[in-house]
C-alpha cells in the first residue's frame, strides 16, 4: 500500500488547498475575492492557504489596482501544475 500513496503530495491534503488548485487549474487566474466566495472562506483562512502554496512555489500572486481598489489575483506556476497533476494521477491510481 505504501507504493500506492507514495506519490500523493502532502501539500494538497487540505481540502482548501485542493480547491484552490482545482479552481486555478481550469482558469488562467482567479482573484482573492472570487476564490473566497466560491469556497465560502474567511479572508484569514484563504490567505494562509494561498501563502502556503505560494511558499511551495506552486502559485504566483499578481497585485494591481482596479480603479482605486487593490486587487490580488493568483495563478498556478508550471511547478504547481506538475505537482498538482502528479497528485491527481496518484489519486486516480489509488482508486483503481
């Protein structure tokens, strides 16, 4: 059994991180408020998970202003896309 779970990425154990990566894997990017509303999270909860993924090098943030309001959006890095795909592949192998 250990070989079946060896390729699961511990970073994606959290359902919130799995949700963030899922949203960003099918979108070019998503802003903080969009993800917060989609997943019904608090600012602090979402921010801590985004920071953890960014520290792993799986996400990049882009800060800009829309009108006079600050806006932060996030996108998956190539390393993040590979890591997430490997995790999904490992989950699929596990369920077979």
